[in-house]
C-alpha cells in the first residue's frame, strides 16, 4: 500500500494532563510485568463458527498463534469517530523467536472512509501518544509509526485500507526488550539454555 500523504511525526502534548495520557501511562506502568494486572479473561474468537458446514469451527488463535484477552483499559478520541476495541494479545507460537510477546492492542474499524482520512487520523492519534511521554526515539520503518517511549515500551501504529471493505487504524504497545530480543535470536541459532531463559522473560506473565 503506497501512502498518499507524508507521515507526520511530531509530539502533540495537548492531552498530556488529560485522561487519554493518564491511560497511556497506566498501560506503560504495567509493561514491566507484561500487562499481567490488566489482562482479564481469554476471549474466544472464531474464524469459522462451530456448526458451519458441520465443522467443529476454527479459532482465530489457531491460525494466527495469538490469544486475545479482555482488558479494562480502553482508549478513545472523538476525532476517531468510532469506538475502539482494546485487548491484550499474547503469542502462542512454539518458536520463541517468532512468538509475539504480550501486547496491549487497540483498533478502530471503519466501514466507509478514504486512505487520506485514515492516514490523518492515524498520525493524529500516534502523535497524541507521543505527547504523553517525556522521551521518544524512532525505532523502525515497518509501521507508519514506530518508536520507543521512555525506554519502557515499544509503540507501533498503522492503518489498513480495506478499499471498499472495512478499514482500520491500530495501536500496539509492548515492553521494550532489546536484551531479550537478542537472546531470542541467539537461541534460535545456537539453542543455548541461558539464551532461552533470558528470551522467555519477554513472554512470561
């Protein structure tokens, strides 16, 4: 997907003392324990509902190797014009190198919108998130927005343009784990017990 507008990456501090940033900071404060205190009941989601064509059903977690859990912390902004869906996502892949670590994830879905509108809303949302922190550092180009905040969390934000089908904006926050990431890579290559032990610190709750 080619962006139609240049990404704006400038911290917006207008809500630094408001509820939105208070919630962002509350999520950040839970990152050291991988969001354990704000992880609720597991939510079963189906790719194919049980009984469809006489099947037992197929869970989304079976396809994506990610389990989703309810969380009491939700995010909203009037300009997003749609309610957000927030959850804690936890990877289940057997290979720890590719397994997703616990992540606080929110998404906003749109039945009808334009790419330009999605980009503007995404940039505004992520720049508000930037403004909640004292320090941020850009960390990659895989997502439209990707930065490390206060040396504590990895933040990513992007959009999906459905081109006539449902589109969405999403925000993801996970613990910043450079040492654990390095250990996971080393374990995938050398299978040393010490590397696995350190790697697992980014996965256990």
